[in-house]
């Protein structure tokens, strides 16, 4: 059974090793080049250089130097700060979703596109990925136009004079702007094709330059004396418009005059500004929050660096913007702010400080966007979602640089700069980014609503409320900014969705739709496809065999907590032969069983069958129960022992109150009143009553289930478990879950990472996530032979395993040399057979060990050994299990055969 020792699943992406980067990092190479020889680990960047630096640079970009006055001048300080708060609230909600997704497993290259596509599947991920690529292309064009605008402010010829003076030698005009933009884009193209790694190494230096420029602005507000300026702009025809502006220094009067809004004509686009248009320009400063996430392929620990670095970078930029807004509103009159976007150069102690900062920030942001967009396109091409049109983008150079994707990006960015003005395309860029942010929130919302057991992000400061609020705020702001662009982008997204849906690309990423459809299975049963099952959306689908509900109600209630939103079926086999009966007696029993389910308040289906033997009937139920993707993957049985069962109906008040026709809460009982329900199920088995099931048949059922690749659980002493009823207020705070992942009946096995041991951990974790066990403490006991040279798994190794699985539990090392010495094994011979006869001393010692450490636990999870191959050993097998679990209390013996853990996203 080699599949029972399968290690943790860690799959790639469609068999391809995708290493994509953004903001200047270069992929290590193509899959083909990496397959032949081992390459250097590309994950070299820490939180500061890999996340904080690119995020801060992207968020400062050109708005910091060229549009701060534009926002404050038109909107005023109050509305300007409101815009900042609204914008940062929207991106903060998205950041919570990014942090949650990025801490739910290993993240590969591709950043935001990887997170969306691997969470929502290829259709939604591919369409949003392309939209995100277009957003970065438009942002690249916007930053280039901003850089050209800054260059013309310094070197552009005076519109009043036809003769060039000093350094102002560059002619101005629409086509000249396009020409200069093309030259800057050509420079960016050359850097991306030849020296992208140079940019990534100089990003920190660029940040230092921008920081020095920023400090000079704050120093200048104190050092520079008040001054008056005359600002000129070309007017209609050949007219020249002149404006008198002043820098007042810190002045309460200036601050008071700049508090309110004063929307007027924008001299660059000749259109009247409004809250929406100004907010669109301002929001472009918030479009860099994913710069760190896009570096996921180069980060040492992306699950740690992305949340930490992004949050710190956003807080830092927020503080800078607020301080800068306060500074300019208190020192500059409104005319200076509105009529000169480069006014920070005028009021600086040394204007080149600001000029260099603008050039560095703009050029850095432009190259960052071009490189990031090309890597997203390269990842899309490698995933083969759009077929032939993007196929060339998968081509890379010998060094791994996706040069064709860079050419694609450059060509589209060249088209964007034909807009001619930064403000003209700000709305389009903002709408595309808002749509991408809404998609990230949607991905997180889908994962949260799916409630998959493997969705256990270590970042907990989020909920479905924040995800939903993030989606709504992004969509609302999209239509506030520009309804036409918003409608067009959504239509484009829907067309891409339809294209990818009908193209039906296959992938091994897992489909969030399958996890969501499971919750709506009664509506969408036909949409479930077993071919799309994925281990990260695995959940327990339980078939609990019930002989008599009178003695099994506590186990039924416990399994209801264990199912984690999965399929739950109560199975029962009635002995008989249909050939000798006039009608099927099973059909008449369904209403009684369904009424029992209603009375207990469990979310379970019922499946009954008629068979000559219990073993054969259980085989039938394992095969035919469920439809499509809703089939049991786990069989749970009560324990086979000689104890006398207790009657739960006599203990629970819900089964003692008389009611006819109507339930206690007014619900219709389908003609099954409480006396009828009690009379239908026979009394519990008396100690002298004959048994319907022999030990050989019971063990045979376990063996049959394992052969059918079903996980098996045996529950013992669950009649002692209290607080599982639907009216119980137990939250688990006083409960303890104990897990013994080692096969206690085979001391020679020390592998805690085999399928069965991992299955134990998963089931204990699933129970810990349920309502009545949410606050219970989980303890894991590791058996160690202190005198053995082979110590097996140590505490640190197991802690690393738990960290990968995102399982919170304490670990206790249990020396069991005194127990192992009772285990007989030939000296120098091969390891003992799993089903060999074990001495009573060894079995009693194991039981004493369990009693010593787990006597106070609410429930225990133990490793169930494989049943013997020959039926003659069945009684011996059951005796061993009975002695080991004697007097323990509620215990679940588990044998898992399917992998259920997943460490990737």
C-alpha cells in the first residue's frame, strides 16, 4: 500500500514551473532550461527589498510630486483628505484579502494573477489576469506621460516666445508630447530587454533619492520665504493667460482659504474638474499595493513578507500623503496649486531636488509597470489560457527574460500615450485597478464562503464582511469615477469569462466553484464533476452505519460536528431477502429516520438497504450512496465490544415529551409523532440477546471499506460524550482533543507523515473548527524511544509540519521505552508483522500510557491498524483494540487511505 505513505502534496501549475516577477525582477529561466540542471534559488528578497521598496515606489509614482497640488487645489483640504481616506479604506480592505490568500499556503510566481487564478479557477483568473495586465499597461503609459510633463516643465519652450531661451529648448504640443513619450518608452523597453536586473538592484537607491526629495520639500516649507509668481498658459487662439500666484509660507489664512473645494478648469485637458475626476487622478497613487505581491516568485517567505511589507508600506505612504496635503494647503494659495502642477520645484530650496525626485519616481514607476505587466502576460501565456494569440509571449531568452511579452507590453503602452495627457487616462487606469482589486476580494470571499478545511490562513484579521465590503466599495467607486469606462470594463470581463468558459481550459489548480456548489448541492448537483476534485477542497463525506439509533444518538451528534459541511449519510442495513417478502420494508422506514434526523437537529441524509448480511449491505451503501461528486469517502462504525448499550431516548428530554401532529416549534412532523418514533425503533440489545453481527463480519466490513479506498473510523464510548445536542451552549473552551498519530500497536513504525497519520491530524483539525469545539485545545502526543539510536521525528520537525499544515496544537513528547520493552520481536530479524499476536502486557501497557496522558480529554484520535488479511484473526484484532481503548472515554480510531492535506495556495 504505497499510497498510504504519500508525503504532503505540493503540486506545480499544470506541470510548469512558473517564475514571474514584477517591478524589475527577472525570472530564473524557462521550464525547459530549469529541467536539465538545478538552478539557483530565485527566492532571495526579504520583506524590505522585495515588498516595501517596490510598493512604496509604486504608490508614490508621479502623484506625490505632480498631482498633490492638483488634488488639494481643486478639492480643498477637507475633500482631499476625504479622498485619501476613502482610497486607503478601499485598498485596506483589499490588502486584508491579499494577506489572507497569501498566508494560506505557498505562493509561486505571478503575484496577484496567481492568487486569483489559483483561488477562482482558470476562467475567472484568466480574465481578471488579462484585465490586470491591461491596467498595468495603462499605468505605464500614464507614468510616461507624467514624466514627459515634468520634463517639459523644465525644458519646454516658453509658449509666449518663438525663440528658445536657456534650457527651455524643447518644443511643446500634442504630437511632440507623443514623440517624447515614445522616446521614454523606448528607453524603458531597452532596460527591460537588456538590463531589468540593473533596475531591480537600483530600486533601493531610487527610493533613497525620492526620500531625499521628499525631505527637501518639508524643509523648504520652513526655509523658503514667501514669494509671488506669474504663471502663464496658452489660451484660446494665440492668447496667453497669466495668473498671479503666491507662496505664503505657513499661514492660517491660506489654510482657511484652502479648506473648501474650488473645482475649476484643468489647464492640461481644458475640462472642468469634479470630485470624480480628481479622485480618479488621486487614486492612481493607490494602485501600487500589489507591487510586493507581484514579487512572490522572488521572496524568501512570501506568506510572511507580503502581508507585513504591504501593510507597513501602505501606512508609510498614507502618513506621507496626509502630511504633504496639510503642508501645501497651509503654505500655497489655490491659484498656485491649480495652475502649476510642478509648483513644488518653485518653492524648493534647491529646485533640482524635486526635479530629480520626479524623474526617478516617474521613470521607476513606468519601468516597474512595464516589467510587471510583461511578467503577468508571460504567466498567462505559460498557462495557455488564451491559446495562439498569447503563445509567443511564453518565449524567453537564454537568461529567462520574457522578451516577447515585453514587446507586447511596449506596443500597447505606445498606444496608450496617444492620449497625450496624464489626466485623460487616469480614469481608465483607476477603473481597471478597482476591478482587479474587486476580483481579489471576490477570491477571498469565495474561499471564505466555501469553508474548505484547507482554507486556514495564518492572517486572521479578515472576514467575509470585509471581502464583501471591499467588492462593493470598488464597484461603487468605479461607477462614480466613470460610468462609461466601468461598464465597458465589466462587459470586457464578461466576454473574457465566456471565452474561457467555452474554451474550457484544463488545469490542476482546483476549482473554487466545486467547493461552493457543494453547499448548494440540491440546486447544482448536475454541475458537480468528479474530474475536478482537488485535495485542497477536500472535506469529510461520511457514511455512518447505525444499527439502532437508541444507542447511537451521541455518536450521530458527534459526527455531525465532524463533517465540516460535507456529505453526511446515516446508513442502516435491515436483514432480509426481498424474494421472500411481499414488499420492500425499507421504504416505510424512511420517514421515521428522517424524523429522527429532524429531532436530533443534524444535517444528514438517510440511506437504508435490505440485504442478507450486514457486510453485504454495507458494501451496497458504500457503492451507491450519493450522486456524482457527493459520495462518501469515509465509513464510521460503532465499536464492537461486549458492553451493554444505553438507551439515549430515555435520557434526552426531546424524546420524552409527548406531542401529536405538531413539533415543539410548530413544524409539521409528516405524520410521525413522538410515540410512533419511539415505538418504531426496537429496544437496545440486552446483554444476553444474540448479535446480528459476528466479529469476522465486522472486521470484514473494515477490510472491504479499505479495499474500496474509503477511510475508516471506529467510535467507542461516545455514549459518555455530553453537550453535542442542538440546544447545547458548549463552545469547547473546557474541552481537550488528544491526537496520537503513531501506530501504537506497531512500535517499529516512526513515520508521522504517512497518509494515515496526516489524516488523523486533518480530522482533529476539522473537529477543532466546528462550532462546539472551536475553542477546544488540541494536544498531539509523539512517542519517542529515548534509548533508541533512531529518534524518529523530533519536536522541531513536527512543529515545522504543523506550521506547513496551519494547524494550531501543542506537542507533548511521550517516552514509551517501558511500553516497547513488552513488545516481542525476534532479535536481528525483520520487523514484526502488523497483525501478529501481541502480548497482554504490551497491550495493557499501551492502555496505561493512554490513560496516564489522555484520561481527561474530551475525545481522543488514535491510529487504527489495518485489519488482518485472514478472517481467523478477526477476534484477535478486535481484542487488541478493545484492550488498548479500555476505559478511555470517547475515542475515535481512524485509518486513512486518501491524502487530505495541502500546503500550496
